[in-house]
C-alpha cells in the first residue's frame, strides 16, 4: 500500500505569537463576570475572621504587608517596583475582580477606568500604566514625586494598634503577644495598661525605611467620615512622661541651604479650643532635630580611648550635638484662644523664624486641617489648608545640620534628656501623616497635598496580571459598600499563537485513496482496489489533510474548500494555518 503519512521537517513549520486586545465597556458587571467586595481589617484572632476579614488578611499578606522591604522576595506576576507603584493598605478596601475569561492574560496597562458615585462624591478612577489608580477629577501631575519623600509616618498601620491594649493581640497574626509592646503598670495590685501606651521600634512608611521608635504612644481609629487615617495621641492627662517618637538620624534628614518641606494633618474636635483657652500654656514641640548625638568614644572624642583593646572603647554614648539645627517646629499661645505654629532654623549665629496660625477661636469647629512648613529658596513659609499664611526671609548662611535624631512631640537637650512639655497637649493635637520632603512645593502641589491625606496621587492599585483592582485611599476605601458604579472599561490581552505548516506532496506521492468507493467491495476492511482505479490515468483527489503526532494520533485536521487532484508531474504544497 502506498504510504499516506509523510514526516515534516523543522523547516516546514513556522510558529508566530502575537497579542490581541479586546475593549470592554459595560455598566453591567455580572455580564462580564466581574464582582465587587468590601474588605475590612479585624482585631480578632485570624481564626475567627469573617469572610471580609479573611479576604482583607489575604490581600494584605500577599500584596501589601511590608511591601517595600519584601518586594524583592515576592513571587508576583507583575513587573512593578516600589519606586513606580505605591501600595498602602488602610483599615478597609474595596475590590473589583474581573473574570479571567474577560481579562485574558492581563489587563492592558493604561486602559482601566471605572466611574461612579458614593453619596455626594463622584469618582472617576483610571490607571497610570504602573499599577496605580488615580482620580481623574483630581489628576496626578500636581503631586510631588514619592522619591522625594524622605520621611513618612502615616501611620499606615496605626489603626491596627488602636485597641491592642485591650485585646493584647498581635495585629500581624491575630494571636496573643508573647512580649507585649504595650507598657503595663500596677494599680491596687491589679495589672492594667499604662493608659494605652505603645512602645516599639518599627520602620516608617517611606521608601527610605527610617527606623522609628515609639515611646508611650496611643492611636485613634481611622475615620471614614473624615477620610482620614488613624491619628496619634502622644501625651494627655493619663500619661505624660516620656511620650515621644524618635527617628534615627540620617544624612538626608539634614538640610543646610537645600529646600525642604514638612507636612502633617491634625484633628480639631473641640479640644483645641479647650487647650488654647487655658492660660500659661508652655511651648509644645511638634518636630525637632537638635540636642544630642549618639557616638563612639574612640580617639580624640571626649571620654574616648585610643586603643581598641581598652574596655569600653566602642561603647555608644550620648554626647552634645552641634548647637545648630535645620528645623525646629513648635507651637505657642501668643494670645488668648489662639495657637501659633513656628518653623525655626539656626546656623550657630543667626536664627530664622516664621510663624502661622494653627488655631483661632473663629475657626470652623471639627475636621482635619493641614499644615505645611517649608524652606523655598531664601524664604521660610507656613501654609494652612493649602493657603499661604505667612513667609519670612531665611537669613541663615552657615551649615545648620547636626547628627541628632529627629524627635516628634518633644525636644532633646544637649545632655540627652527631654523637654517633655505640657501634659494635655497631645489629646488636643492628634496629628497624623507626618511627611518630610527634600524639596519645596509649588502652590499647586501644596493644594493637592492638603486635599489628599496620603500626600500622593494613588487611590489604589490595579494588578494587571491578576485581573483585580483594590481601592485603598481613606477617602474611597469603602466606595463599593453602598456606592454606585456607572461605567467600567478596559482592554484585555490575549496571547495568540499562529501555527503554519507547509505540507508538500511530491509528484507520484499520495496516489493511493482511502475512499471505499475505489475498492472492489465497498467495505472499509477490503484492500483490493477496483479495476478503474488501477490505470495510469487514475489520480485521487485530495479533500482532507491531517497533522499527526509520532504515535499516529490525529492532532489537527483541515478540510479543503474543493478537492485537488494529485499530480504526477509537479509538486503540490498545502499550507495549513491554525491559531491557539
């Protein structure tokens, strides 16, 4: 029997891959298999989580927790980096999940957009091509670059520690602490928390991962109504000694003639009025960099040893720092029922100072307010809620830097002791979102920062390869819980592979037919060819071409649009194409 199989060579095969994109525009999420869900953090043991809390825990662990430090160890499908994609997860989040059938291998970057409303607020979120979502109504061009934020104390995870003194659970695991960072004292023989003081060493929330030590700090819960993250209470009537936050000294936290900006939000819930109305209020420090430094007493330093063999030669000690300081931020009560905030610099000879209003009795009560203090060229400026309050000349001409730590809510003296300050100040102040930038801000940037609690433009993230978007910004983190979606649009990406096979039939090949009508007995098992098919003029017609594996299993079959007569004079090539 003439053969009906022919082996293909590598040169006969051509495989080409390409991407195809399909645009989706819908107002009906179920029609494309999309779903929404609302996730919320819980302080309970993780084994007692609700469905929403379990999903929050999973989202946090897989995509957000310790993202900056652990990015290199993550086996994620995206190619984003922490320098281009901002990831911060607050108390809750809204998640939109797409069906894999509709997003394919990925959502095409720069194609995702969703709009709708939540109460009286309208939103229109779009991705920036780097996995960040931003509000089109606000824009993203008038925000400073994340790379210039050298310090950021959100606290992103502060809400996780707002009630730990009660449950004594680790916010990372939901399990009981072995060694609690919440200080305990004894009252009438009964152990109780020292009024909620939290003491621990953590990293800040910036890309610079500054080392931050909390000393007897409380946290409030986040407020969705005010679109704010958790605030810090550093000192009140219940505890007032040794309450502060210490940030280890770093060269980039020092500024001589360079521009810089310091920004924070603070809460005004009526207690500001009570504090300002009390006579003889002493100075309250907000953020300082001065006093003492940590040094190794080796060599020519005071108390140092010249030999490494001398006991104590490498012991760390506290010694006076330079008397200069690049910034000192504090609050005073110049008149009855008013509070002023001050930015001060000192180069050893000249003190430069600017002040602006922190609180006036005529201010609208309630809500969060924003303060930005900066050195811009030769000017020191104070902005409140995005508006310039005052400016003064910066007359310093010599270096202002030192080797001291940055201290929040206190001032360090040259001997290493602390000022401590007024007892009730922290309960009234309640700041959050401390930020230091190594640049000054334009008026547009300041306005944008004052309206965004995070200081940057992202409101959430889209994970292109996984087909879901997470809205995390405090203003919008529950947008899918009672919100209304108007439109959803995106392009998917499908990888299509075009397979091309050249099947060449040489002359005098494939002259046998498997058609049972060409047999003496029209039966499939009969191999005798009919007499009319044995002559030289008989040529079979090609109607079907199949591709088989090495075991003879049929993989692909192609039907010709019309039969093609086999030729004994020329070669015939059939080209088979199919997509996968």
